[in-house]
């Protein structure tokens, strides 16, 4: 589940341990794969909660990607990368809200079996990433925040699992809608927070850039 430690782009020191960098690569790949899996599963199972969890996987993948790629770029481009991430997360969250409202209005009952199975897979993925990054939990602030993000994301997976149980027990779609709205709200809040921070950084960078007059 998106949390404060995941709201801003991860700025890792370029001199990170090689094993930590490899761990970030694995975490990036795992989160991108799960993002795709949950998008497809969420649409096929008519589950807005799975779509909301997919947004969270996208946010984590973007954080790992920024850690690995953007640090070699100028500050302006790092901020632009974060801005693109924030806009994408916001749009995905709005899409999740739309799906939740649509399914609720149509009284759609999601496939509880697919929800449960995918949420278990997502929990194993986040748990594996958290275990892989466990050795760096006492490192610098960024290393610790990356590990905490993976650990805290398991809460979102458990929420989807509970939604699946609720759908199965009630034969209704409201548990899925409830979880989707809660997770979508967190994703939207994170996206907007990233956009605001990135725009502030871009304005600050622009003010610090000296104006060079060009004379004929």
C-alpha cells in the first residue's frame, strides 16, 4: 500500500553496494511483472481492488527505476521523471475510481478465486523483495525507506485478500469496491504529492539557473 516513504522519488547514492544495486534490479523487474499481472487479472476478474494494488506496484517500480536510472541525470531531469511518475499514478488512480464506481453501479461480483490467488502471489512477491532488501534495512535513509515500502506494501496485498474473502462470503461486490476506494485514495494522494514536489523542485531549479544574456 502506498505510504509516505513511497511518495517521493528514491534518491540513492550512486556509490551503492553492487549487491544492493542488483537487488533493486530484481525488485524493479518483479514489480513491473506484478503490475502487468494485476492489471490483466483485475480487468478479467472485474476487480477494482486488484487494479488499485497494481497502481501500488507501478509506484514501487517507478521508485526503483528512478533509483537505478535517474541519479546520473541532471536535477531538472530527475524532477521531470518524478513529475511523469506522479501524473501516471494520478491517472491510474482516477481509472481505479472509475472502475470501482462502474462495478458498484452495475452490481458486478468480482471473481473471488482470481482475487485471492493473485493477492497471494502479490504478497509472496512483496515478501520476497522485503527479504531480499532486509540486509539493508539499517542503511541510509533511502535504503531503509525502500525496504519499508516493500514491507508495508504487504498490507495492501492483505487488504485485497480480505476483499476476496468478503466477496466470496457475501456474494457481493461491495468488499472489492471498499478496498479499491481506500487504496485508490492513497494512490491518488501519493500521485498528487509527487506532482507538487516535482513542480516545486522544477521551479526552484529554474530560479537557481542564472540568466545568460546573449549579445549580438
